[in-house]
C-alpha cells in the first residue's frame, strides 16, 4: 500500500523521485524518505509526514547532484509512523538501501536469526529485517546483489514489491515483486521503477509490468534482465505502451481529485460503454463474454468477490444478475472468503471486482477459486494489473486514473460493466424478452447525460451539506437496488469526513436502528419512484414522527416525499436496475462538501490508502 519510485539514468534523479512520490501519495502518506547516491556516497533523508514535509527537510540540507535515487511514501504496517520507521531502510553496513511495499510475515523469526548473527536493528519495520537478510546472504555466500536478493526472497513469507541498491555497485538497481505491483519505465538510456506508471508518464511510454515472483536487474547502458525468483530462469521482458496521459493524473483546475473524478463520471461511463453498446442495433459486444458464454450460461451459481466500494458494486450485481439472468448470485467479502473453507464447484463462475486490480484479499480469493476449478472473470480499471493477468478473462472499466482515495467513478463504471454483462447474459439465455432487452439497452445509453444533469445540482448540494457538517452520526436507508447505494453513501461519508455513518435496508430500520433516531440524527433516505416507493415513504414518516432530520434522494417531480423531508436531492427517472448509477452521484457530492466544510483532507483521508495490497 506504499508508494515506490526509483530512477537511474542521466537526468537529475532527486526532482524526478520527489515528483513521482507526490503522484503516489494516494498509496500512503504517513511518512516518506529518499536515498540519493553520488560520488560522496549514499545519502538518506526520511521524515514523518507527507512528501511536502520531506521537501522542506531537503531544503535544509545541501542539494545533492545525483543521477540515481529512490524514494518511498509509506502506509504504516510494522512500526508507528516516524522518521526511524520511514523508508528507505539501510543495512547494518550502510551499503544497502531498500524501499518496500508489502508485509514480511515471518520477519520476527528472521530478525531473531539475524540478531544471533550479530545484526542490530534500529526500527520496528519488517523492511529493515529484509535489507539485512539480503546483506547477510550477499556476504556469507559471496554472491552478486541480484542473486542475494533472489536467495533472500526465497526465505520470505508474505508480500513485497522492493527496490534494492548497493552503493558499492552504483550502476545497478534490483527490483522484485510478489503480491504488490511494480512497473519499470524504459527511457532513452534511463530507467524508472514505480508502484504504478504515473511517476514516469511524461518521460516514456514504454513500460514493463513485473509479474509475480519476478526479479529485474536494471543496469545503466544495458537491457533489463528479468528472472524468476523460484528457479532463476531468464524471462523475456514484455514491453507495453502506456495508454495514460499526464492530463489524466492532474487536478485540471478542481480543488481536489475527488471532485474532479466525480465530474468525470459522465465521460467515464460513456467510455466504458463505447464500442460495447450499439443501442440502435440492439447489440452488446463483449468479446470476453462471447468467447466464454457457455461457462456463464451453464453456471449453477455466480460468486462475486470484492472489498470496500467494489463489494457494494457486487451487491448491485446480485440484484441485477438475478433479475436479468435468473442465475443465483452470492456476494462475498474477499477478505473473509479466503479465510474460511468456501464451497466452490467447477461449474461456478467467480467474478472478481477491484478498481486497482491489486487488492491483496481479492487476489488471494481468486487463487482459491482457481485451485478449486472455478472459472474466474475479472472486472478492474488498471490495465496490466495482477487481477487482469491471473483471471481466466475479464473486462476493463474505462474510468481512467482514480487518484482520490475515496472511490467514485470506479464504482459507477463497475456498475456500468455489470449492467452490460447482465443484459448480455439475459438475452443469451432468454430470460429477458426482446422488448425488455431493447428497452434496457436504450436506457443504458442515456445514463451519461443523466449523470451530467445531476451534476448541475452541485451548488444546492453544497448548501445542504452546510447543515450537516457538525453531525456526529448518520444513517443511510435504501431498498432493493438502492440498498447497496445506502451502504456506499455511508462509506463515503465516514471515509472522508470521519462522521460515523451506517447504511441499512430501509425495512430493517424498525429492527434496531430506529432507536438511534432523534432530532440530532441526520437520515439519508433513497426514495426514488422506481422500486418500493410507497414502502420507503412509510419509513420516512416513521423517521419524521421521531424528529429525525431527513435528506431524501427523490425522482424529479416528486411531491409526496418533499412534504416530509427537510431537504430533497433530485435525480432523473431511470429504469430501476440503473438507478444506482444515478443515485450514488448526489451522495458522493454530499460527502465531499461535508468533508470540505469540516476541513478534512478529502483526497488523503487519515489511515487510508487507495490500493490495499496488504492484509
């Protein structure tokens, strides 16, 4: 969950690494550091806090000219965030420096063994153990750095993405990964290594995504060599062309990435539909489905595995798939699925959903499903990610880079893909009539414009938010397709504003949560015309009679709920299965403005990181 950047070439390395760390702060931001090598040796500077704090610290030191450097922005696992536990970590001799993303699970036993051999430790990190293990192997066995890293990693249990440097061999860096992403940018006589491609997109379009348990030897003036860690076999690198632009990862005039990404949703949904939905012809084109159609149609069950916001998208999938295809669906937290003994049959279809494609729990769940013979379909946003490579097939969303930690456009594009899959399968197995299918296909095409229309209510939602910035708790209620939206709305609020919020099925309010309702309790109720409207109105009346403050999300033109609610946020009418794509938008904006008014760091909320690559 940490961010790694390294550079070796002819340019000044420090500015490249610092700029790259800023772009990777979404991965972790509780401490940071940089190691720079030049003719005077290895210089390491670390600090608690953000990259801006590191920049301030660097200004207090003589500027170091260097063409080799590596840096790290941390999300703490082992050891509290402080200067000592920050990365890079250095070996006892001072020769080796390492940056690491992941968790070394057997670090305690390794540390005990190394202590017996005379090593001392200054931090609480598993990373310091790893760099000293590499040094121990290198010195005892008399091997080169690449071989020492390979041998050391074969003794490690856990996950890692690492870059290692030895100041005695200043023309080489070693990179390796297992369970955490790592990309190598290939420029003209220069190389970049980073947790994703964003730190080097203005320098090169050529990238190698390291595969699981692969090690890269990167030397000045030579081609990158890649070896398998397990058997030392040589691998021919696969060089891809980056499809990302610098513009995609900049704020573009918005105050926050989250707000920019909320407003990018019409385009993101349109891009996700483009080339896949031909409404005039009544055609949905998904080659990943067409090639494996029988696996889906013969499935006795679909299992959806995901975490966080993606899990909420999975809940929408449960409603939509069962309605459109009549295939039973179960939605599982990937983090729980992997730790019980799940019943999986060879004729099951497993759909794994992840924005980053690197979510550790989801990857582990996929591996379990594959071991048991299930067919695994991936839905993710990041091209070349681990999930896109280990699943049997799958489909990319086209949300574009999502930098804000709280997911927005990833969620709505995931539901867009889910809608396409459901419609395709419903038509293929005959559970949707021709007229129903055509109606839904036509409706789906209109959604980007409807989202655009919702976004015009930005100013009013900001005004509503003012009334709730001091709230301590909040309840979100929804029925049917809108129940997952209630969960997602509550998650957004607590992620970025730190207000305790919970989502419930509206009918469950009477089974406990109603005890919490008083004049201080804001209640967000999704009360759109499509889907159990009269029942939800009854729930609103129950809240009103207990003096709860009601923010209602309603269909345009609603009059009944407006008489009861304190505030009403309107969305255009839509077919019930597609309402979640629309109803989530005002809730994103509401959470955003409440967080801003509370003075919260919207893009980098405390204790969170964008991509959860550790347990």
